[in-house]
């Protein structure tokens, strides 16, 4: 998050965060999550009150940059709390864990892209679909994106989406390159293709885009991937270790 530390923003910094207090508060939500777990599965989406409750506690701020009011903490606590939530409602844990982790992923984008996501709404959440299902079209100022992105867990609860695509060959001869592109919810529709038996409550629907314009500063290309995925792999390994120990 080095780039985020240098950003200038009008968002006020949060007071010193009490991480143990956040952890205790998240655990207090468990009975309510458990009581609504069946309704979550039947409704095929995580209830807004689950997301709102976690937002109020600062759960989605754990790995968000400090420049936008986040705590910029390590993944360990996020992993621990996501596992704790899963004891009460697996779908809520899956969705909210991803939405929280994506705050860290957005912090790997350019500063301009981060401002675009969080300046107007520092609590904005981002869902994602990771398979590069199409080739973006280069246009003046950026890229045009059309297609269908499946398995976008938490899309009902997000204001933005990370859509994977392949950027076309550049004029300087640089080869096509996979990338994540940031798209606001106003630029896509949801196709309710998520009718499943397990984790139905994740609401992992399909995003449908038709010539959505993505500014040139909003893709996140492979050149940034190595260090970020190395850290992600380490976090995932830590999560697996914790899961095996519980």
C-alpha cells in the first residue's frame, strides 16, 4: 500500500483503532448471523443488515489504506474474523471476507483509481469476477468492456466490480496482457444465474456489461501482479493453516 500512503485526500483519518475491540464486536454479531443463516441461503443473497453491521464496526476498513479512512492492517485479523463469521453463516463470511479483501486489492491500483472509488464514498465495496472472459477494446481515454462475468460473489452488496479481461496489444508493440478493470455498479446489470445448493446466500450472480467505458487509469495489469499475488499467496497459506487448526 505504499502508493496509498502518499495520496492526498479530504477523507478524515480515523482515530487510533482498537483491533481487539473490533474483533470482540464482530463475535457479538454471531448469534444474529446464525439466526438469519437459513434466510440468507433461501434469499440467495447476504442481507444488507449483515453488511451494514460489519461496516459500522470497521470490518471493511481492516486492510483499506489509511489515506481513505482505513486501518491498513495485516491480513491475519481479517482471516481470523472471517473464519469466526463462517461459524455462524458461511455465505456471510464468504461475501464479506471477499469484500474486505478487495479493499486491499483496490489499493494496488493507481492513486487516481483509488480516489475514484473512495473519494465520494469511503465505505464503497468492490465485488469481483476473476476470469478474463473477453478482450477489452481500446478507445480514446481508456477501454470499452462488454461481456458476462460470472461468480461475482457479493455483487448485490457492492458499489464497484473488478472485471478481469485481456488488454489488447498496444501501439508500441507490447503484447496483450491480462488485467483487472474497475467498473462502477451503474455500468453493469446483474443476471441472476446463481441457483445452487451450497453457499446460495453468496449471491454469486453474473455481471453483464455493454460497452462500459473504463478510464485508462483504472486497469490493474500483470506488471503489478507478482508482488501482490506473492502477498496474497502468503495470506492464503496462513488462512489454510488457521482453518486446519480449528
